[in-house]
C-alpha cells in the first residue's frame, strides 16, 4: 500500500504519522522559560575589570592568611587552658557505608527503634538474637583506651592531673540529638532486652557512674559518633581546667602518661596519639586554613602580574601596528 509523504507531516524530526492519525506535538511550550528567551546578563571580561579583581583578592587573602597562620603557630601545645585529644591515623570514618551505619531514632531515645533498630546498622543490628544498643558500625568501633596524666615530682609520688570528662561534646548533640530511653526505671531496666555492641567491654548503661553522663548521653560516646571527614583526625578526650591566673594549668616538669590499651589499630595499619593543646579565637592548632589563604592570595596576585604584563605587551604591539598602517 503506497503512502504519500510530506515534510510538513513530520513532528519535530520524528517519523511521519499515518493518515488520519493525530500527531503528538513534542514541541516545548511557547514560553519565555522553555524557549530560552529570558533576559540574561553576560559580563564582558576586560583587562580593566579582571586585573583589579586578581590584585584585590591577593591583597586581601595574603594578610588574612598570614594572620591566621601566625595565630595558629602561637598556640601553645603544653600549657594554658589545656584540651586533651586522642588522635587516630588511617581510620576512614568518612566511608559511605560506615557513616550510614547508625540509627538516629534509637540514639534519640525512641523505644521502638531501641528494640527494632534500622537495617542500616547491619551487620551490627542484632547479636545473640537481641537488638544491639547502640547499633551500627560507628558505635561498635568506639575508641575505648583510657588515658591518665601524672606530674612526676622529684621525691614524691606522681600526682594525678584532674581530667574533666564532661563538657567535651557539642551542646546540640548532648541536649537534642542524643537521649536515653524514657522511663522512671533505672537505666539498666530501660535497656532491658538489648545487648551491647560486639566490640564493647561493657553495655551502654555502664559507660559511667554519673547518671548525667551514662547511656546514650555519655559524652565520650557522643564525641565518637560525630564522624571525621579525613582518615587522620583528633577528637576531644578530656579538659584540663585552669584553676587560677596565678598558676599555670600544667606547671613545668616531667609528666607520665598512663594508657590502658583496649583499642587495637594493627588491623587497619593505624596509629594512635595523644595531643595536649590550647585554643585561640580560631580554635585549636590548624595551619591549613592560613596556608590555603596565603596560597590563593599569592596565585591571584601572580596571575594579576602576568596578565598585566601580557596586556601591556599586546596593547603596545597593537598601537605600533596602527601607527605603521
């Protein structure tokens, strides 16, 4: 059967429609948005606009970077209002499956999630046919070494340095995101029917004797649950408070660090460390931000100089050519 073909019967590049069949029009609506007729602004880049921008960025970023870098290097790592950190290397808390391996509803005290954790916690969701509290790989791998610091005297026994274990977690985490299961019973009874994570020595209701720092609201646990972005990181472990302005927090002398080793790192070829640090207006010691500002400012300033030379050279060449003609 022959069929007449006309280019007018084609629909936006598609095959021709059969006679008597209504063609489906796939043409976009005749609107300013779909027809790309919206008003637009396109900057015209000239030497007069680009060069000042590079120089301004360089003149602003370089002093800021120097200030941040000097401030970071002036932070004293031994005395002052001292913060004790533990650090881990080659531990990838930013792994996609690791980050998702938790149940925020369970950590917020939800009773149903306590006994029926999220499937995201697999394979640390249940053990011995009981739900794990807290579930997930993050909680299961919690750092549990114990660090004790002593000042060693000349003739006397080592004097322990008071280490404050409360006040190390973010306020929003402690008071909003993490809560124990509700109830008037003891904390042990509220966690009845659950079991501890596989790698833990004690259940969650035995993390601390202080009821305000036990269970899901234990601050060591809360700090660990805030995952790090890089494989080498530090987390706040204890506070060493300054008692008076007349006496240093850590007086000069010899110190002894006692470590109860519970956390193995050989399986992931990692390293552990302890850091004592003060803080400034920009936080703890971290030279990266200052170096980044100095680098960006220097590159911008250098590009500005190079483009200025190129612009001056070609502008002079153009003027010479015009005079010759």
